[in-house]
C-alpha cells in the first residue's frame, strides 16, 4: 500500500454552520482518536474594514470549510457523517472519494488569511528533505539549509549538474519529501 499523505479537501456545510461544523469535526476527530488522520479544520475568513472603520470578519466561501486530512475510509466516513456536513467538493458521488485541492489553490486561500499550508516548526526543520513543486526547480529534491519564518522562505541545497547549489525558495514552492 502506498504511503498516504495529508492533503486539503473542501467540505460543504449548511451555510452559517461553518464554525459549528469545525468544532464538531475537531471534537469527533479527537474523541475517535483520528488526530493522525484529520489535522486542521479551517473556516476560510478575511477581515474587512467597513466604511465606518469597523473590522468585520467575512467568510470567503460561505457554506464551505477546508479540512487537512489523510483520506482513509475511516477519516472520510467521520468527516462525511459529522452533523452539518453535506458532502465533499470534488467527488462524483456514488461513494467516490473526492479530489484534494492543489498546493497552489491551498496556498492562495491560506495566504489570503495570513496562514501557511506548511506548519513550519511542526513539520519542517533544517536538514529535512523537501521536493520543489513549482518554479524553475520543480520536481527536484533538496535539503533545507535555513528557514526564515518571517519571510516564509527557505534556503535549500539542490544538486544542479552534480554541484550542490543553495537556492532561496518560498514555502509555497515546496512540500516535505
């Protein structure tokens, strides 16, 4: 069996129930010992300032939440059967598992919320191997030499024509190998 990896999925909820579904899903994952399969549940929101200068939190996609999870039968069942969930986006139905969001889609959504797809500190360290997923070095593997959290950048040693070369990459350009 191939190693399952955690990916982001879009889950449809009753509109206006996104935060309740997030809470219920987190509680269920916890009580059923599924924390190793269901990681983060996010309600995509942005803070906007109205004409009077008041800050207002606005849902980016009313009726939808993002779930970072490993798509196993059990995890899929738990998410689908959480009260308030009406289904996954990207599934053809008839019991077919959904397609995950691409890293670029996730980066765009989370980036607009000031978040990162990668939980640095929790998931990336110096000397870890990473795969470059876009840009001129796409599909190359390298070793992390330094991490700059503030700028969301890494220095990665890549093998270019038999020579170790240090390149600077954004977090959005890599995934853990």
